């Protein structure tokens, strides 16, 4: 390079340095095109999973909700309680709950999905590959293991045996092992294995340049004390036996088939209690909807009465006549708007409560129809014989049965924990047939050891070994701690069971007490309702003759509406109280003819089970009585009481007293409804004349005067009240016998409904 060129590059370099300054050097890439779309400046983002989940039509096709501004349903759906329960169970793959609150939107399934019970839960527990019945039984399945290894050795040997050993070992070797291992139900372990090895090396002292060694051996290990016995292995399983990988030498780890079976029974008890609660909450929502309609009726009558009174006072006010003073007109107008606000709130409440019933039934929030109950609450007095329902409650409640399974589980675990206090003494034995030869399968060199397999099958070389192995921890500190822990766990489970039974008696007593209270209050509110009706008539007549002031008439009308609402509130509370008694004595499912049954298996399962049954039928009977473990189950429970296989002896059905009917009065329409639900009411027959001394009376026992009641429809326009209908006389009886068609509610399968004519298959939900 010339001096001129050197100066040029020096100046250029100086200029570049001065221009760039102290900036850090950036890497240069030949194929960079400036597209950084793959670059991400964050580690995580809010993303949506790639899941194709079907949305049911009840979600995607939901109509706008009914509100005060959208009050017009396309039609009304008269719904019976039996139909409501049937729809609920048919659409309840997930056990929905409203938590006893019919005016609060449900949130449990959305917020806490992992705690929701479904029809699949018992099957999920049963099929658990680790702790389910099949999973624990798989520990006793025969295991086949095989391994093959090839290796090349080439290394110097630090030996000098006068030419007998090569100074540099050059070797080709192979190892093959295949084994069948079986753990028996009594804790024995049996092995059948084949070991084959190949060795070709350059040692000059070898008989053959290459040699095959093979053997077949049978081995057994039989525990005498710890880990022995059918009962222990059914409780703890092979994983609880010391010396086995996984849970070796750890008392307190039990994964036997008995424990797995109890876990399944616990899951079934939980499933039963959840099905019962679903039925109970469906009935609660049904009767609350009934009261919402009746409460609306009472408020509509009160509003119409206030409107009629206001119109009269307003007419006098406009004419300047006596009785039309400004304060009286304002007072009458205020009462009307008070009732009108209550009616509007009651209409919205009907929509809300109806929506909760729809939720329990698994239906869309709004489909244009408005559900209205078609059944009336029971009005007859129902008495339960205390001792019968107490025994029935203690025998049938799934929560108590679940805790008893927990107690049995702790009893079995205590038995297993005591087994670990025994020393581990095992008898072992091996018997082996040995083969040796220059070749494995065919010979062409030496007649003595032509092939390894021929030597093995000839039985010339046989070996055996018998022995005892003992493993005794000094002090048994961990084992004693395990026993003590199991004893405390058992004591805790029994104490909880005792307090659960005590709590159950208190709940049942409270349910019976609430039943009596609700009926007595129904009688009282019935007489109060009659007195309020008579009072309104008398005060209205006195007001028209100008002997009382307007405020007394308005107060009487208001108290009539309150008395009407309170009567139906107590009547609905009585129906709910009957439901609660059946809930506490756990006859609610039978009362509604709902029975639990296992769903059908796949067709292949029945084929395999039939094949296994034929195999057992063709085999020889062996009495394993000396291996029989303790019984831990009494068999399937009976879901009915009035049957040959009753839960408790004697007549399981409580004695039914003669029913006593409760009339269901309704107020007469007074005035014109303006913008709420219109109803047609009739007047109770036989009411005392106004001004008579109407003493409270007992409700008639055999027959009662009833009112013609029309659920009506939403009507925004003002119209004249309908004329009172003729009173109808009928006899109402009520008993505690099961109602509705026979239904079976199956876990994880279809639901079968047997009606009066023929069975009907109902699929669970759309």
C-alpha cells in the first residue's frame, strides 16, 4: 500500500470515529430485511384457547329478558311440580344450585367450577388410574419386562498370567433378560425370567472363541409377618409393602382396592346428596314462584282499591264537594302510587323468580314464555310420627352414610398400620436351569457343549436357593407413630359421626317444629284475611255514610293487601316446610319417585363380563375361606321404605292422620287495573256479613269453599275488573305418599322415565 493510500484510510477512519462518537457497535447481518413481525416484547399475553366447544341452544338462542319495559311474553307455560323436577333432572349433567336464594343470580358454576358436582364425578373417582378400583387392582396385574444391551470393550488389562490372559482385552458382549412378575393378593411375589448373555473375546485361555450362557429361573418371595395376608393387601396394596419402590417403608400410605372402593362409595354418597339438593332447590324455586304470583295478585287488588278510592275522592275534589278536600285527595293519590310501586316491584320479582326456576331446570333465561305454577300448595295438615322419621333420617341420610364410610376407611387403615409393627421376614426361593454352549441354537463344533439351549433343555445343570430375609427396625418409632395417628384419625371420624347424628336430630326437630308453625300460622292468617276483608267492607260502608274518615278506609285497604300476602306466604312456607321434613329425613327423592341407578356400560364390557362369567363357571371351585378378609360393606341400600327389604323393621310409612283442608281465599277485584297483571277473582262463599262478630274459626276438614282463580296475562291497558266468579266447592286431601311418575336418575348416562303407559327415554339436556 502506498503512503498516499495509507494517509487516505487513516483520515477516513478518524472521520468515521468522530462522526459516530462513543456509540455501541451494532451487529451486522447479511440477510437482514427489517421484518421483525416475529419479535415479541412481552413474555405472556391474554390469549384465547383453541377449543371448539359446542354451545347449547338454550344459551345461543336466549331471548331478551322480560322486564317492566318488555313485559309481554309470547305465551304462558302452566307447569306442574312433577314436570319441573323431571326437566331439572333431565338437564342436570351439572348439579346447579341457587343456594336457597331465589332472588340472587347464580355464580357457583362460573366462579368455582372445580367444586361443582356433576353426573360424571362417581365415574371419575371410579376410573382414577392411581386411586380408583381398577387402578389399584392393576398393581396385581402380571408385569412383563425385557431389556437388551450390546457393548464393545477394548482396553488394556493389568494382568500377566503367562499368556493365559490377553494384555489388551478385545471383547464383544451382549445381555438379554425377559421377565414375568406377578404380585398375588396375599402379598407373594412370583418371578419367571430368562437370562441370556453372549461373550466373544481374545483371551487365549478360552474354551471357545465365543460363548453363550442362558438360564431359566423361577423365583418367589413370601412374606410371613409384615406385608402378608389378603386383608392387608386389600387395604394397603403392594405399594405399602416395605422394599417396594414408591412408598417403601412408609406406614400410613394405603392404596388397596378396599380403600379405592370406599372412595367410590363416598363419591356416590356425595352424588346422592347433590341430586337430593337439586330436587329440593327446584321445589323451593317452584313454590317461591307461586308466592310471587300470589303476592302480585294481592298488591294488584290493593292498587285497584286505592285507584277506585282516589277516583272517587278526585271526583269530589274536582266538584268542590264535601269529602274532596285537597289533603284527602293527596292522601288517596299517595296510597295509589304506593301500591303501584309495590306492584311494579312485584312484577319484576315474578320475572326474577321465574328465571331462577328456569335456571334450576336447565332452560334458557328467556324463550318468550312465562312459567306459572299449575299446582297449589298442600292445605291439609300433615303429621309425622317422630320415632319413625328419626330412625329413617339416621338410616337414609347420605351425609351420615358418607361419614360411616370414612369411619370404615379409618378402621381398615388402623388394621394396616398395625401390620407395620411386625418384623419383615420373607422366605425366598430360586430354581434355575442353566445352559452353556458355543452357539445358542445350532451346533457345528463341539459335541459336549454344542448349543446353550440343548444343554439347558437336557437338564444337566440345575441350581436352587432357599433362604430367609429379615428387616427389623430397632424401636419401630415410625411404625408406632403411624398406629397412633391411625387411632386418632379413627377417633376423630367417630366423634364427627356422633355429632353429625346429633346435628341431624336437631335439623329434623327444627323441620318438624317449622312444619307445625307454618300450619298454625296458615290458620291464623286465614282468619286474619277474613277479618281484614270484613273490615274493608264495614269501613267502606261507614265512609260512604260519612261516619269515618278517609285515612281509616285507606289503612283498611292496605292491611287487607298485607293480610292477603301474608296468608299466601304462610301457605307457601307450609309447602316448603313439608319439603324440608322430607329433606331432613332423606325421603325427598322417594317422595318425588326419583331413584339412583348406574348407567349402562359399553356393549364390549357386557361381552367381556359374560365371557369371564363362563370361564368362572367352567373352572373348579376352590374354597378361599381361610383367606377371606373382614366384611366392610352391607351391600346396596334400599331406596324405598315400604318394601320387603325395609331400612328399619316395622311399618316404614308414618301413620297418616285424617287430612284437614285449608281454604285458599283470594281478594275480590276492586277498581280497574291499569298497568300490571290482571286477574279474575271470586269471592269466598259464606263470609260473615259486615259488622258481625267474626270470631276466628278452625279450617274446615272435609270440604272448603274455593275461589275461581285465573293466572291471567300481562295487560298494560286499564280495564274494568272482572266480575266475581261463582264459588266452587271441592274436597282437598293431602298425604305424604310419593308423587309423580317413576324416574331413575343415572350417573353419567341417560335418564329413564316410566310413565303410566310406557317408558320414555330422556336425554340429559340438549
